[in-house]
C-alpha cells in the first residue's frame, strides 16, 4: 500500500474514489479543507469516496463534475501526474494557472482494449483561470 490517499489513488489502488485539486485562490478559505485533504504547493488535493467526492467537488467549484468532465474531454492538455495542476492548451503565464482538477480511475478492461487493456486508467480534467477546460488520461502508475 502506498503512503497517502493520493499516491494510492494514482497507483490505481482506490478505483472507488475521486480526487480533486483546488488552487488556493479558487477556494474562499483553503484552511477549512486542511482536515480533508493533503496540502500541496498552491492548493490542496482531496481524495474521497466517489459520491461524496463528486458532491464535495460541486460544492467547492459550483460545477457538476460529470458535466465538467464531458466539457473538458473536448480539449486534450497536460495535467500534472500529481493532480496538482496542468498546462493550459491556450497558453502559459499569469492568466493560465490551474484553478482545479477533477480525477477518477477506471479499472482495467481488456475487452475494451487500448489504454484500458493496459491497466487502470486515470481520467483527469482541469480548469484554467482563463476558462479553458482540458483533459488527460493515462495508465495508473505509469506517469
């Protein structure tokens, strides 16, 4: 077993959970969330049971997580393998910081093939300060 909930999630050991990153400036008082997640430079990462996590993400961001994921799938971008940020496909600089990331894991499915036949797949969706939503997926433990 890995050291933290986030490490376990990224290794594919917590497929029933969701993970999300909230930038410090995307949350009114990030200190209130300290008991629920892992403080990281620039924000907090929270890993929690799927239903509770989706509800918490929506409460924190005002976005339905699955509608957000559908929107973000339209644009591929670079999401940090630590889930702590990303690189906006529209550019870099002060207006292109990551506001939040939402992620879930899908268990290996050899019948589907491709990436899904190689192992559990992490789906990560990010929102930039400029409003651009983008996504990335990878096999758990390989990034």
